[in-house]
C-alpha cells in the first residue's frame, strides 16, 4: 500500500471535515434565522458527523506517518 497517498487522503479528509464543521456551526448558530428548520437540523447532524470524520482522518494520518517512518506529532 502506498502510504503517501494515504497521507494525502488523510490531509484532504481532515480539511474537508473542518470546513464542513465550520459551515455547520455558521448555519446552526450564527445565521440560523436565514435557514429553514430542516436545514438547521441537518447542520446539527453535521456537527456530530464532521468531527468524527476529522478524527478518522487524523488516525489515518498517524498510521501513514508511522508506516512511512516519519515523526508522528
């Protein structure tokens, strides 16, 4: 398995999950008056799912770094 590709995918997953999480916070708490109830519920669900995706990306990053023999920090 090419762990450099895993490392890149992990970084992308973490970035996307972070952006989704920030967007969900904005929809759910900052600009909530501009969105329907269904959209707000979706944003609250994303507030649970996106940090989990961020954590999975981080674990993939740690695994790839370990397998590549690079410093894990």
